RNA sequence: GCGGAGAUUGCCGAGCUAGGAAAAGGCGAUGGAUUUAGGGUCCAUUUCCGCAGGGAUUCGUGGGUUCAAAUCCCACUCUCCGCACCA
């Protein structure tokens, strides 16, 4: 469709408000949602899949008679918008370039600088991109009810979020506790992936070390280890002679570690105090006691110790660490390996050093260490380890760690998995927050309710049900508030902002009564919990409110009761273990019955030209660009028919061109269409039956959300059938006339613009196809006999072709002998067993062909006779058809005529 | 590590949760048609054998169940994805 036509329908749909439904208790409702977009930029080809699927479902449900609510809002919570705005203020070149590229698509060059300037205020970014996204969505023909739009930053909505947290708190699901996070000391703030340099490409996570204390006469050394179970194999300690070491006092003990270790430790434990610097010479001069043992070990200098990793002190276990072992050998240190882990296979420090010749090939060191580590962890047993001997490494590690902690012989020491700095260059470490707020998803009653819910919901595709149940089991405590970012203040502690995923777990309910809630908020400047308890839970209102408030509350309650229960939510796989899990858990915690979620559709990833969509690959294609270059219908067709919903969809030129080809074949037909005469010729009757069979398949597939299959039936198959009409010498206009209205209706969910345009041109200029319903009772419009006839004809053609293929003669003529009375009589009499004598000679031939004979007999002679011209032109042969009147050695059977070519 | 998904004919990709098709569809390739010049459209072919519609061998590897398995069961090999404050 030309852009101007799509724009025309976009505007006329909006003007006529046909997608803004009212509650109507006489009609069944269907409430479908997709995640609200985050407004820090414009959307690209990948984002559109979920939204397009949402619109297809919404339009389809409308078509089949439901009162459909398909709303949309915008997510503004969290840190990214703030971070981007800040980076723009700081003049970050990459960020400026990024936003210039967004703006250059939508704005005139002279306006860009002014708008960019306005982005120094974060709210302007959110406002700008929500406008842009609305425009894109309208251009794509989405049948969204924009009258219910709101954002997560809207004050009325924040009242709902607070209410939600209050509900969770009343159910005992809000907790406080300590929690390790990535942190920047200089910025005095938590950092997320977005704040870390290369954080999106090279992920930083938190690793838990055991900081083991080795007691000396004056102080203890703390060595950080990932393998506390090797403590019985310690032969010495390593420190880096050129690093700085400090002493801190913690729980009455003097502990020494590297300066950087001290800094981290003090961010992870409360009451850590600096005492003095300690020169490395002083440390090396002393001996220290190994935990659980009376033995003392010395401290050796080693340059390989990194003072910025862990505590800058490591204990040496040459029996189980390749690094230590090699360092021993290189420096001629007396080798007194202690073995504390036994494995069955011949994998050990010595064997690996030999196998990879590690003394010379240091590049294999890491791999070899991994190999050893794995082998010992999974197959190792502790030996020479006191009362831990005999335990598996896996169990022993936990037990030893626990005992050391209980006896104040070790403390947890968190470290990042790689060295990281923020985008502004300050160091990222792990800090422990002692008063972090959590939602506790672990109570048994909640898990049970959630599983019950998951098992009662519909899943498309079904395999995600299991994944969802696993995610429910896996959820424990979820930190639910942060110290910064856009969002709602935690009602019990206003210093905290509710974390951005936790504020969006039940938000879809506000679509049902957004306008009433907003009115109440505007009127009272708040929405009291009592009012929300009434609207959302049906509890009695105890406090006294004025009539305006109560009237809106009653209306809001009615809207909520009619609409709620999110019948289908459509989203993508990365949401399963977070957003969707919370969505399910929070609903299970607060709601019950029909207000619980009804179904989930999870669509697969979209890639672009064979690669993951990313700026660095240069394959980001914005939705606007697509609309401009290809048209909305083509994008929608590709999204729907390009791949099954669960599988990966690759946006690429090649597949696109075949979609465009089919689409223009379609528009060519409809542009040229003018209603033909009524005609009930064989081929038109056939087409009509074939069409309704396709429509039946379409409906069945749509009902089970097999969107791709349904469109293959109604789009591709119908067009192939039209070709078949032509090759029979038929006329497309005549064939289409009786089915065109239904065809356009069925196509309207996926290519609404074309469907709307042709509906107005060819069917009815005074109504919208987008607002029609379709008659689902179609079985009586399918004549299965005629479908069988056509099927038979095609089988005859392919049989003849097969013969032509292998006989190398110059064929002129085919004689087709179809079954006659004799064969018919035989087939009727044979099952009874009392055949006349003359028929008995047929038994052998019958047995040979038994499996290929049609059980239902059709009038093959007439079918071929009526379509002789078609056969002749397809095969380029003269065709003669005769009906068998005798018993032969080789007989024609129903569905298996005899063919003779000469 | 935990959890999950998958290995199909040149390629991509259905079918595999009701076991009975050399296995949909697309792309590519080959041949043909079209007012006959190779990028358009249409038709046919595309595992192997076959001068009559037939036969043989295929769906990661190796076993098993069954009259019958790409489809069910077991083992093995390999590949991919998610994992918490990030929206």
C-alpha cells in the first residue's frame, strides 16, 4: 500500500475511536497486553514483533466478536533515562551521536540541536520518545486504545504502586537484609550494567571469596580464596612485595591485607577501622598459623599476586594449584606438596603440567587450572583434612567455610569477576548494603499459589510453562528498591525508590480504570489505600469520602471487574525469569479467581540480516525506517508469517523480497478487481469450497495462536488457489466475488491497511473492516466432494507426469480408463465374501492395490470429461477417458485409473 | 555450576506431545514455457536406481520397543540460550 493510503486509514481509525471500547457486560471481553516500552530511545525492527503480535491478536479477537481492550503505556522508571541525560549534560560523544541518530530520523535538521538541548532534562527524553513511539505504533496500524495511556511516573499510578507494596507488606513479603551490590566509592552510588564501561558487552558479576585469617603474633593476615577446602594443604602465604599493605581493626582483631583489599572489606563489613600501614618486609619476617592446625607457615614474596584482586594475600597450595606449583619449581623453593583432594582419574597438578608442558607454555595455564578445578570439584574427595576427610569437595567446601566463619577464622570477601570502572572512570567494587529492601518470594504458600496459577494459564508455546514453573521455584529474595532512579518512593521508607521492574508487575490493571483513578487522584491529591482496596479487592469503604470520589471509585470498580484478568500477555523470552515471574508471583500474592492472568505468549528473538541486532553490527533498523521503505502491512506480514512465534525471526532482504512479491501479487489482484458475474462452474464452486476450508484452517490456527500457519492458509494458499482457477481457464473476479468480504475480514488482523482500503473500495464504503465480525459457522459452505474431485484430478496429472518421466517416447495421447460397474460391484461384494465366479479373478489384482484404492467413490469419468481441456493443456497431450466395462487382468480402481500413453 | 532448548535432505526451516510420505514451505540449482536473447513471470525436476505410475537407502551417533519410528525409550557426541537490581 502506498504510504498515503496507510496514513489515511491511520487517521480515520483514530478519528472514529473504534479501538476505544467501553465496558459492556452483555459481551465477552478480551484483555491483551504487551510490555510498555521504555522511553529512552526509538524502537527498532526487533521491538516491533511483540507489539505486532499483540495487535494481530487484538484484531483477530475483535473479528471473532470479543470486546477487546488493547492498551499501551510507557515505562519511565529506573536509571537509564537519568544516566543518558547525565551523559548528554557531560558532553559524552557516543551518547550525543546516538541521540543525534534518533533525532535525525524524526526531525528537520534545524530542530535537532534544540531538542537535543532539551534532553539535559530527563523528563524531556521520556516525553519525546513516548510521542515518537505513539506515532510509530499508529503508523503500524496498531489498534491501541490510547485513551487509557499512562506512564509509570504518573502520580496517580504511583499511588497504585504504593498500594501494591503495602499489600505485599501486609502479607509479610517485604523484608530487609544485607546484600552485595556493585558500587562506586567515588560516586557513592550503586552502579548497574549501564553505568559500567563496556558493561553491556563484558558483563561484571559478583564473586564470593572466603577471606581466611592466618593468625600471627601481632596480627592476622587475611588471604582470599575461592577454594577454602584446600586449607589443609597450605604450605605458605604469598604477598606482593611492591604492594601497599594496611592493618585494620575488625571485631577486636587486627587484620592485614592490601590497601585496596582493606578499602573493599570496609565497604562490605560494618565497623572496620584503619590502624596503620604495614611494610611488606615486616610481614615476610613473621610466621602465621593455619586455621584448624597448630602448624605455622611463612610468607613469601611473589610478583604474581595482584594487590587489587581480593585481599592481595593468597595462600599457597602447590599440591592443588598449578600457579603455586610452577612458581615453586621456577624459584627452586623446596617442594613439600600436601595432597588434600583425591580424584580417581589421573588428573593432578603434576600430570597437567606435564601434559600441556606448562612450565614453558604459560598460555595454557588458565585452561589447565579450569580443568583441574572442575575435576576436583565434581569428582574429588577430601583427604588429609582432619574430620573433613572423606567428604566430597563440593560438600566439604561448604562445611569448612561455615566452620571457619562460625569460629571467626574467616569472613566473606566479595570481589568483582573482572576489573571494572564506571563510564566516568571510577573504580567499581562490591559493597554490602545492610538495609536493602527485598520482596521475599520464598514462602511456600506463595510458591504453591503461583504454580497453581501457572498450571491453569494458557501458554503459547506450551514449552514455556515448564520454564515458568522453574522460574517460580528459583525466585528467592528480590531486592526491590534502589537509592536512585526515576520511580515511586517506597511507602515505608521514602529514602528508597522502588526498583523499576518491581513497580511494573501488576500495572496492567490500571488500564482498566485509568481515567477514574486519575480523577480521584486529581481530586484528593492521593488515592487512599481504602479506596484502592475497594476498587481492586472489593472491600468495603470504611472511611467517609465525598460523592465525587465515591462515584469515580464505583465506576473504577465496575471497569476493573469487567476488564480485569489479563487474558493474554505477549512478551519475549528474556522476561521469563524476571518480569513474568514477578507478574505471576505478585498476582498470585494479591489477587484470585478471574482477576489472575489468563495466558502468556512468548515470541522469539528477532535478528537482523543474520546477526543479533546491535549498534556495533550496524544492523539496527528503526521502525520508522521500515514504515517509510516498505509500508506497515509488509512489516506486519513479515512479523506474522516470517517465522513461528517461538522461533527466531531474521529480518533480511532476501526473505523480505519474497514477502513483498506475494504482497504485490495480492494488491495487483485487488486493484484490478471488479465483481464478476455469478457463475457456478466447477472451478468456481471448487474455489469457494477451497476458500472456506482455508478459512476454517485459519480460524483453528488463530485460536491456538499459530499465527504463521493461519496466514499461510488464508494468504498464501488462497492466492495459490486463485492461480489454480486461472490455469483451469477461470476468471479471478468471478471466483473472488462470493468470498471477498470474508477474505478481507480474515486478512484484516495482519494487513489491516490493505484490508481496509479494499473493503471500502469493493465491499462497503460506509463501514470499517477493522470493526467487523466474521461468521465462524463455515462448515456448511465447504463441499468436500468437489475438493476431492480437484484432488483426484491433480493426482491423475502427477501420475501421468511420473510415467512420462520414465518412458522416453514422444507421447501424444493418454487414455485414462476409470473404474466401472464391475469394479464397483466387486468392491461392494468383496467384504461379504460371496463373490460371483466371474469376479474371483479380480482378487489378486485387488490385493496388490488394496492400500491405494480410495474408499469413497466419486464420479471420475465426469470429472475428467469436464476438465479435459485443463488436463490437455497442462499435460500437452490428447486425453481420452473411458469407463471400464469389463473385468481385466489389471483393473482400474477408485482413485487409481489405468493410464495408457502412446 | 543451575535451568532450558536443539541437532532433519545443498542452505534456511516444518514435522516431531494422537508413530504408517523421501519427509510442507522458502532459497539455491537444473530443464522448459512465455511474441524464444540469462537477472521478470509461470511450469517441472532437485537421495539413488528404474523405457509405465515401482524399488532401495535417508532425518547427529549407537542401541531398544513395534507389523511399522524423523516421530516413543535408553546411552553417547555436539551446538545454542537465560541466570537477579538490568530495562
